[in-house]
C-alpha cells in the first residue's frame, strides 16, 4: 500500500502518459521540463563560474590587500631590485666554486 501511494505521488500508474502516447500527443509538462531544467542548469552553472574562488586566488587577493593596507608595496619593489639578495649571493658563490674547481682540474692535468 505504501509503495502504491509513492507510485501515485510520482505519477506512475495514473495513465496520463499511456493515454498521451496512444493519442500521438506528448505530455506538455514533460516536454517543457527538460528545456526548463537545462536552462536552469545553464544559469546555475554561469552563476557558479562567476563566483568560483580557488585557495590560490583567495591568497593572492589577501596578499594584495595586506600589501596595500600595510603600505609595504614600495619596500617590496625596492627589495626585489636590490642586488644584495640572498639568492643572488648563493648563485654567485656556486659559480665561483665551480670556476675554482675547473681551474684546479686544469692545473692538475697540466702537471702530468
């Protein structure tokens, strides 16, 4: 009995679809439903695409706001252009060590 009540709520067993199929007409409510749903889904997807924020994007925006609020943008630009950066020093030391190593190898080979 509960299954029959659930079927009635869903429209199964009402005979509407069977009568419409027999007469050659389609049910207007069912014909409109897919297009309405597709339109609603397209609208929903476009809304989601506009509002989608990734963690990386949010972090980027937060960093911009922080730099602006703390007035450190000029300091960061100056530091970026500074020639005394740690990475530059490390790269210089690595190049120097490589040259010294090559020089020593050439000197040792010259003795033989």
